[in-house]
């Protein structure tokens, strides 16, 4: 990821965190706002990193689930194929 994109994402996270915190603590004095902005700046890179890791884990889990689904579909097709092959043989043996 480019550093400009990274900074942009972090800035968006800072703004969002600031909005959430100011929403929780609506006191509008300057000291509180300064502390909120400082905290948001400190948390943004950490939060960004955590979100990236979560995204990677989600992608891995999704790929794993898709792989299992494909394996199940193959197994179902194989059993259906075996049934269709065996049925004529069973019918011929019955006659």
C-alpha cells in the first residue's frame, strides 16, 4: 500500500475516532478536544493495523470455506456418478 493511501486511511480513522469520542463526551472545551485529537492520532495507526490483520484473516477463512465447499460438491458428484453407474448393473442383475 502506498504511504499516501496509508496516511489517508489513518486520517479517516482519526476523524471517525474523534467523532465517536466527541459524540460520547459532548463537552466542547478546548482541552478535551485536544486530548481527543491526540488520542485519535495515536490510535489510528494501531487500529489500521488491526483492521488489516482482520481483513487478512477473513480472506483466509473465506478461501478455506470455499475450498471445503468445492470438496463437498466434488464428493456429492462422485457419489451421484457411482449411483448412476451401479443402478444399471443392479437392474441387469435383478433381471
